[in-house]
């Protein structure tokens, strides 16, 4: 049975896409529904999202963010107020045209994102400098009518948080935009053990209606990029379109400045594709719904179950599951591997006699004999160690899959033959981005914050003077 | 300024409906949106919902419930599978008919409730007795195209949780149905300080598709009823309609049994209308986003702010806000009253000198001089006391507004002249319910669990032999 469980996963080297699909279904994260492109998030998947929510929500609130809830629907006229925004989102909008048995006088868009609703709200509540700033966030689902869909990565409905803030000055908005990007990057590093590259999107890739979009880009095991969180500075574009003005201290009227920032269930796709292996999920300990599974060996023996129960009680500061089902230990081991629980503790009569237990790491398969005395501290330290090791391995993978290209031939060769990101200089023109995408399917991921090296003086595509260093890659 | 804040609320004795509307907007719980019938839940309102979620979610999980997330949309053909269900919900469904620029081949209903989606899911995952029971819940928003709407009480979109469970036997489903009703009743009593009457709905008032609906009914300050949570036993009706079968231990095929149960943001309406008064909200301490607001008196004095800050630190086990804004104390007092924070602590130079502070209860306005020494325990005890007192007053109000009617004239006289519930016997026929509603606008609220008294042998409406004791009342 244990054997069978494992064999049902396609090897990631053979077919990465199929490996991914196998994992999301076999680890019971999702199920497909009758509604094309919409997934059912099952308990194991939703528990991940709950832990992500808890951690992020705490971090947001520490920066003074308050949660609200906006309507699910956007009247067509409201969506149309900001020109770039409607152009970006109308093509993939789902429209409600009937309420009960009657046609609506104005059709309603099921929110793909809520900038327009927040603007409409701000217009009512922002009058004076005393009303600023406002730092709002909402946890909700959004809808985008995608043609091709994949669980977590691209679905017609997904769960996310969308933060929306409004400020008196451009500088304050910019400061908030970068601050929230850093919250995402810190969260990925400290909680998900995922290293990311922070940077600015090119105009072609930025959010519809934004002045600047910042992004964190993570690298999946197959070398592809996954945009894992974005933060947008809108300048006063939306405020002008919606007429959001406030009286400043000097009694003059000013336009306000806005930001928005979001992270979605897509990040679960990143967890799978950064950490997973050929036996299943490998969950970062700080987000794992079950951190430790205790598997009693020869559980029919009374002293085994008593000791296993005692162990569970002692580990109460962790998320522990005692698997006392009537399935065989081998099956339970395979389940731990498939579901990615960071630690498994095996305890049987011989262990009890010797005063120890066997601890098995999911990430390395390492088996450790650990004294029962002091097991609480041991498990705590080990979970931290697993987190650090998982981060280090992901960082090494990221670093080892970044290549420099000075010529276009070199660029094309790398994209075709080496999974990963390419660092190359760019002139700043969208024509070169379009050309590169047409030739290689790679897109500009970001103009990095930290990495300002000028690896060449000319654009890798057109040879004209270069303006920016850009990370390029194939992306989900 | 303090005066002004208070005067803006209509007195509840003058116009209860207007009082309610004044509270929800002036206490900044909601704002109206451009989308007719959909509300914006502002931070003070959403924080209440977050605390409700946290408490209920914990109680659900203690009974073995797991959270999931189902799609927002229901294909028309799926909604139509259970006859009573579609009849109940189709008339108020919102329909998505366009995805992007293309008409859909099958229109999609924005979920009004998710029984049909869960059934579709169960059909895929339930095969053997080993797959049962499943105890699922989801937190989400649902849409019902109501004609007349009121904040929290009836809106086109609202937030709720919907639990859905599936079992091998009718008895197990019934046990779960009653268990979850009791979770709601306990939550209302222990957390919201709201007494409720538990009972069964008549067939006329039960959920579309349910075999039995159980309800908790609360009494608002104006004597009207608010259905505050419901739990449904579906028997095997849905399972038969969807073909959900499992192989039992004896290797024979059986139909499964289901339940669902829900509580929504409507409960915030109950909190307002059970506890509020003419100066604003009165929040039950265990749900209040701010339990204690500290108002420094003569805050320009350094020692005042130091002591106020120290007090805040010492009360860190409570949800405490230190109001150090530059507004005058009177304004801050009025704000505490409007927003319903259970306790206000005033601390000024004289208090500090005397080693005490002034604690003011929101519910009774009582001012208490309390020693700074031991203030943590004092505040903890006082918050518990406030909870108990609020519950007791609400219970006294409920008990004092229940009247018995043995004749139909008596019944009509009470409904017309006395706010509250009427206890009266009923023959069990829907014709009498219809007649009573037509004559008095009162509806049957429930056939109570605890209260089995037969106050007469005949139906209060038709005079035929009585079957059930029923609580009747006007309702929100």
C-alpha cells in the first residue's frame, strides 16, 4: 500500500506539469468541480491558506492595516471610470445580468479586484487631511475569466487578500507600496522558506492603472518564475478619475495618492513547486497544518498507545497528529511523505524500553534517534533547522539558475537550454520586450532592487544604449 | 462636540428602525455602496465579524469540523437537481450569463447557499462507509437578490459560514444537526450575552430541501424576533437527488444522510438590537474589538501619558486602546458610548496622586474608583460581570415579553398591543399559519425544545385539536 501511494506520482524530471497535478490531487489539496476553471479547496489545502492568512494578517496589522469587506459586485459604470484599469480587466470579467427573474438595468461585474469599489468608498469618507491615511485590507475571492486554468496557479476564482491604502502625498504612498512588498518578501523567507527577487515591473507587465508595480518573483524547481506577490503605487491616477480630493492643513484642495497590494492562493503553487519532491509535498514547518505526525509501532500494545498519547501531550506547543488509525505503519509513513508533514515520530516497544523515539525528517529523510527526555526542545530546534535548510536549498537553487547574457544569441541559447532566469540589459522599449517574448516565450520578470550591476552597456535585444538590468524568464 | 455626537441618534422609543440605521452608520459599522443592497463593512464592523469567526471557528473545530472552500458559482443544472431547493432559491438568484465578452453556454448562479456544490463534491469522494462522516464548513459570502434590504439584517450579499456534513445514518445526521444548533445557542449565551429560544421550524418556515430545520430565535429590544442561526437535517433527500451512495460494512449500497447549518453577519444586527441603547452600541465584552479605552485627562502633563501608557501595558491581556489623540476628553467619552466599548478608564493627575483611576461601564454608566494596584484582575472581573449583567438583562427582557394566548382574539390583541412573542397552540396545518400571518403579520418562530407545556387543547386559530406549542412573533 505504501509502495502504491508513492508510485502514483509522476516523476518531476519526466513531466513537471503532471507531477504538479499529481501532487495537488494526491496530497488532497484540491478537487475539481463541475464549474469549469473553479477548484474545490479541500481541508489539507484550506488549512495551508488559513495558516498563511493568520501569519500575513498579523504582519499587516502590525503596520496599522485594518480589515474591511467590500461588495462582490462592481457596476459597469464604476469599473469604467479609470481607462487603463477597465481595459486590463474587462476582457476577463464575469458579468451578472439577471437578478431573480429580471434583467438588471446595469450589468454587474463579479470583482476581479476592488480598486474601483475602494475609490468609490474613499470619495465618501475622505474630506480632510485628518481623514488620511487609510490603510485597508480585505480577504475575499475574486474572479477572472481565464481560458486555460491550473489549480492554484490560474483559476477562474481564487482567494486572496487585497490591501488598499490612500495617502496625502506621493512619497507616503510610495513608502507604503515598498513596505508591503517587503512584508511579502519577509513572509516568504521567514514563513514559507521561499527566497524571492524583489523588483519593479516594466510598464508592459505592470498592473492596469498603476504608476509602478513592484513584485516578488520566486523560482520554481523547473526554473520557471512565479510572480508571488505584487504591490502597486497608483500615484493620483485613480484619485483623479474618481475625484477624490481632500482639504490640506493650508486649506487648499489636493488629490490623494493610492496603493494596492495582493497575495493569493497562487502562493500555495509556489510552496509545492519550490519544496516538493518525487514523493509528494514538502511543507515548510511554520505553515504546515501538521508539523509532527506520531506513528505508533505495534500499537495494539497498550504501553505503546499510552506513550504515544503522552508524547502528543508533551508536544502540545506544536501542531501534532497522532495517527492511531488501523492502517499499517508503512501506509502512514507514505502518507506523511505525500502530505509533506515536516516530522514523523515513530515509537514502538523497543524505543520505549530504550527511552527514545525515531524522528524522521520529511525534507532529507534523515532518521534520528532522539531521547524522549527533552523531546519538546529537540522538536522545536529541529523544525527551525528544517526551515533554515529548506530556505538554504531553495536559495542555492535560485542562485545557481541565474545566468548573464550579453548578446541576444547567448540570451536565446540560455532560455532554450537552461532552466532559470537570465540577467540581461534592456533599453526600456516595449518593442524589445515583445520581440524577446515572441522569440523565446520569456518575459521580463522585474528590474531588481538590490542588483544594480550593469553587465553591459547595450540592450540585449536591439543593441541600443541600455537603461535597466532586467531578470527574464519563462513564467507560470 | 460630545453633546453633538449623542444628539445625532434617533431615540429608539421614537423610531426603532431609524435608531438602528443611525447606530450602524454613526458607530461606523457599515457604509452604503454604489451597489444597491450591498453594504461596505467598515473596520469597526469587520472587527466584530473577525471576533465572531475566531470564537465560532474554534468551537466548530472542537467538534471535528474541517474548513474547505467551494466555488462561488453553481451551474443552473446543478441547482435544479433538488426540486424543493431550486424552488426556494431560484427566485432570488443572481445569474452570471457572460464570461469576458462571450455569453456562457450555461448560466451560473452566484451561490445563495452551497448544498448543491457539496453534494456534487460528495458524489466524487464518498464511496465506502470508511469515507464517512465528513464534517465540512466554509466561511464565505453568499448572494440573494432581495427586494428590500437593511444593513446586516437583509442584504443582497452577506458573509456567513455554512457547515455541511454527511453521515451513514439518519440518527448520526440528526445528532449533528442538534449539536450544531447547541453550538450556536451556547455561543450566543457565552460570547454575545444573547439568550435564545431553541426549537424546530414548522414546514412552512423550514429551509428549502430540508426535512427538519432547527433555529435559535432571539428577541430584539422592540420585541421582534431575529432568527439568529439555523441547522438543517436533510435526511437522504439531497443524497437521493444527487445519487450519493456508499458501500456499508455488510457490502450493501446505502444512501447517505446530510446536514447543513449557518450563522451570518445578521447576528451583528442582533448584537445591536439586543444590547444597544439611545447613546449607541453596547458591545458584549467577549466580542468587543476594544474592551477598554483609556482616556488620559490633562494629557499634556508628561506623568499622565506615562501612567496611561503603563496602564495599557499592564492590561495587555485585554483588547485595549489608549486614546492619545488631540481631541477633548468629552469627545472621547462620547465616542466610547457611541462605539460601545465596554469599559473606559479615565486617568488624570489627581487619580495618579491618589493611586487610583476612574472606570466607567458602558452598559450601566456606573463610575467606579479603582485602585491602580491590582487593576488587571479588577478589569478582568468587571468584564465578566458586565457580560453576566448584559445576559441577565436580555434574559429578563425576553422572559417578560412572552405572552400566552388561548383564544384567537387574545392572540390578535397581544400581537397588536404588546411587543414580544406569543405562546399559542397550533393544529399543525399551514392554513392556520397563513391565516395568522395575513391577520397579524406574525409568523411561527419555532416549536420550542424545552418548553413542552400544553397551554390549551385546541389550535388558537381554527379551534381543532392542537398538536404543537408554537412561539409566534413579528420578525426581522
